[in-house]
C-alpha cells in the first residue's frame, strides 16, 4: 500500500496480490494481459513492479523460469484463463522438469460455472489440469488467504528440489474487499524459503570412503550445481581432490572450460573408464545414458558397469533411480560440498596414470576438432560459423548464451567454451524447442547483461514473434539464426516428386533479419565467418536488439543432431 492505512479503510484482492509479491521481493512479472488480469498488471506497474509483456504465454513463462534459475527466487509469470493458462503450461512443466523455481499465476473463471461445466468465458478446470505437470498447485478463494497462499507458492517453488508452481486466482477474488489493516497483517514474508538441508554425518563419511578408495575418479557437475551458487566451494573440491571433472551442458563455465582438470574433450573415455563417479546436481537420465550401458563401460544397454556412484542431490528419491547408488549424499549442494571439503584430510590425488590418460585423450580430440574448425567451406557450415562465434565470445565471458536447435545446439555446446557460471542456458532436460526468446529476455531483464541467443532456424520459429518484445524493451539481445532452410537440414525432397515440400523443409533463404528491422532493431544477413564475427561483435557492443541471419550450408548437419539414434527405425526393408 502506498499510503498509510487508516482504521475503516478497505483493500481488495488486486492490492493484496501485489502487496504479497512485493513483501517477498518479487520485482518483475512476465505476462500477457486480458480478462481477468489486465487491471492486476496495471496495478503491478503502478506499484513499482516491472511488467514485461509478451506475445505468447509460453515465452513469458520461459522467461520467468530462467529468472528463477538465475536468481534462486521464484520467477513469476501471469496469464489469463483457459487458453492463456494452457499456452503457459508447457513452459511451466518444462520449468518443473528442469528444477527451476517459478510460479505461474493464472486468472480463472467462475468456480460454480466451471464446476457445473456450464460454459463460461474461457472455462477450464485449471487447477486440476496443472497438477500432473507441476511441483505444487494451489487456488486462493478468499481475499483473507492471499498472503498465506502466496507464501505457500513461494516456499513450494524454491525449497527442496525447486520446481514450477501453479497458483489459481479466480476473477472474483480480485474484487473481494476486506479491512485494509487486517489485510496488511495477512501478508506473509516468507522466512528462509529454501533452508539448508544438511547431509547426515554417516552419509558424508560413506561418500568420503568411496572417494578415497577410487583409482580412476571423475566428478560430474550438473545444472543443480550451477543453480546452488556455491561456485568457490565446488571449485575448491575439484582442485583440492585433483579429480578430472565433466560438466553437463548448463553447468559449463562453473569452472572455466579451459581448466586443466576439465575432461570434457575426453568425455567418452572418462565415463567408460572411471571406477568412481561423483555426481553433483546431475540426474542419471537420458542425457547421461541412465548411468549404464556402453557409455559407462557396460556390455549392453541394460548393463550396470563395474562402477561406484556417489550422488549429491537434494531429492532423496533421485537415489537409485537408474543404477544403485553406493554413497547417496542427500542434502543441499552447498552443505554437501562443504562437508566433503571438511573431511578430505590429506586426500591422495588420482594417479598420473589416470589424469595423464585423460589429458592425452583430450589433447588428441582437441587437435582432431581443430582441423575441422579450421576449414573454410563455402557456403559456411556449422563448424566454421561456430569457430567465428567462439572467437568473439571468448573476448566476452560475461555474455549469456542461450542455445537451442539440433545441430546448432550440439555443435555449439562442444565448440563454444564457457568461462563463467550460469551463462549457458539451453534446451535442458527435455531437449525442448521454444525456450529461445523467453530465456534470452528473462536473462537480459534479470542481469542487465548482453545476451546472445544462438538458434536453429526451426528452433527460433517457436518464439520468434518475441523479437517485438525485445525491441519494445530495447534489450541487449543479439539473436543469431543458423539458417539452413529447414529442421535439421534443408535439402530433403518429397519422394513422390509432387509439389508439396518435404516435412523438414522451410522457405529457402528466408530473411529472418527483416523480422528484427520490422520493429526497429538491427538486422543483417551474413554468409561468411568473418561477416558473422563482425556482426556479432557489433551486436554485443551496441547493446541494441540485433538479429543475424547466418546462412549455413543446407546439407550440413545430421538428422536430430547427435541423437539420431533415438529416431525409431522402420522394420520394413528399405527399397
Ligand atoms: P543436468 O541436466 O545438468 O544433468 P539435472 O537437471 O538432471 O542436471 O539435475 C539437477 C539436479 O540438481 C536435480 O536432481 C535437483 O534435485 C538437484 N538440485 C537442484 N538444486 C539443488 C540444491 N540446491 N542442492 C542439491 N541438489 C539440487
Ligand atoms: C517443442 C523436435 C528437435 S530439434 C528441432 C525440432 C523441431 C529443430 C531442429 O532444427 P533447427 O536446428 O532448429 O533448424 P539445426 O541446427 O539442426 O538446423 N517440438 C518441441 N521440441 C522439440 N524438441 C521438437 C519439436 C525438434
């Protein structure tokens, strides 16, 4: 409330919702207006919150999700009912799957009409629709409950394993009045929303025993480790133990990618040969081949190789999800890593035989890759374009890199080194397309730093209309589109010879740069690595909304990037 509250004054749902957000230091809402939330958005702005308005709810919710990941405070998104809610739900589910803390607040229509299915404007039982896809879902029915309801949503989003929370606010709630003094007292400022979770002494001892007994240990850092924001302790653990480490995609930069202990360029070798693996905030899901099979030195897909796992995670249920965990270390990463550091004593660093073998493999792989990167084919391919981008981005380690696509994602992940924590934001756990502009906007808004969004041309299409949003808020975002005329590649043909193009093909040589100029930003088409490097450096330095349409050989790349093997194979013999 901006003015002093007097006895007899009234307040209402609109004001208390905003008061509850402000009381918990939430300063930004990502949303899209309409009945019943337009006045709520106006009031938020009038009360000093920032309202970032989007062109599609999925992008607003993605922006809130990445804001949550970057700040450890729940990102907040707001949508209208039924279709707006459903448009946002995909991104809320994605936030939950990726363990990003956020709250999606949607207005909803009249309960009595929804529950009798009598056909209201934008009628949907949103609370129940949300439940399977979120960490928690709540509805506030009475104005007196706004403070406690918001507190519940905030705590659910950030405590324990973070995730997406749905908060349902019926239209009627907003207009409900109550005594202003009582209203003020009903607001809850959440105390210690994500308390430390200390691992048990036994579990720490067990983990240290396994680690100390290792001959060929490896540390795997996941995005949970990046999220925890205990960068110095994680670095100390890696350096004091001398254990080679690998970083999952979004954990890149937690230690600089050129760190001498990085085993990233010897990944296959390290995973197959390690005898002990210390997982820190990384799940043994498909991205890690479920911890078994040939990737891990096993004989077949189901084979648990002869390996010991130490697993640090805040979620006890994550233990033994795919393979038996020899030393579960359940707690928050900060506390677990500190406990390990405290118990290291005179830790024997791994043998030269092990670290030397990894280094040799790494150098051989880097040399092999250098050859591919040096080539200058015309038209440019993924490698030559990424070499140009790598060289520019190396000079600006502070820049956020958002990345999605198939080949564009997979090649960029291995070619573009990261030097600072939490700077690489990408398709994540689902390998989802559509996070691009939402993540870029969320990162730019929360950090004020330049953002580069490197997008496959297909990936960009999922959120491309938000270039208008980028221009409207004049955000320092440079979008680079690897334009190869299609999904994966642009050279497929219709086998019937008919006029309909193949399922993976787009309009050839599209001018995505003109989308950006349409709204007042800078747009440029480039065809060589030098032109790309120049445009990228200018885009970053200018801080102006920029879109670089980088033309890539339509035959470059592979089907589905590095996960071609996940495409089901036809049982019928090929003609
Ligand atoms: P990646 O995709 O990088 O491998 P995942 O998303 O699979 O990472 O794993 C992240 C893990 O980190 C999740 O299992 C989550 O429970 C865990 N996590 C997130 N934050 C914390 C924290 N503060 N402390 C402990 N574990 C955490
Ligand atoms: C929500 C399936 C995975 S990757 C991709 C699609 C459509 C686009 C690949 O083409 P792009 O990249 O972006 O041009 P590149 O570098 O290979 O040329 N719908 C959703 N998520 C996913 N993952 C898909 C579809 C997919």
